[in-house]
C-alpha cells in the first residue's frame, strides 16, 4: 500500500500523525488511534507499508483476527498453542514477546495497565500488542 493510501486507511482509527523521515532514517510512521489503542503503520522506504503495529486494544479498538480467532481476546498461551498446532514455529525465548516466525507476527504482553494475569506465568493473560511485518521481526 502506498503512503497516501496508508494515511487515508489509518484515519479510520482516529487522528493521524506522520513521523519521519529524519536525516539518518528514511522510515516514516503513520500513527492513529484512540484513548485506549494505538496503530502505527511503518513505511521503511516512505512508499510501501512494511509493518503494522497495534497496541493496547480494547472493546473500542480494532479487532485483529487470525483464521477467525481474535488475537487480543484469546489467552496468550492458548493462542500460541493454536499457532504451534497449525505447524508454525514460535520463537519464545522471551515469553513477554514471542514471534510466530513463519507468519512474521510478533506479539507482546507488556503493559503498565491493570490487566488480568495468567496464573501460570504471572504475565498479562492476553497479548497487549501485535506487529505484522513483511520481514522476520525477531532478526
């Protein structure tokens, strides 16, 4: 998706703010969102979308589905098992930020908000952000 279309698409999530490029970094970020979620669209070459990062979704935020499964409403460990059972490789050396390598999807469970915790590992029960990229986010 080219820059102009990305700005127009991001506007459906709220006020749009464009950041970059800066002198030593040609990357442009288009940020949009509401009080309780944030969407960042990344264009490394200023022309083509390379990644979309969605953080802190709530009922008011965008719904993110993978094969009909809501990635922010399914407990994190359960969602990773779904990916693994489907044959995808999970890089989970950092349990707060696992990556589904074959799909180039990175998740995280970082938050400063009060959220339900997983009784097994004490981390947030649900993922708090997802990054979908055109390249492996763990590299």
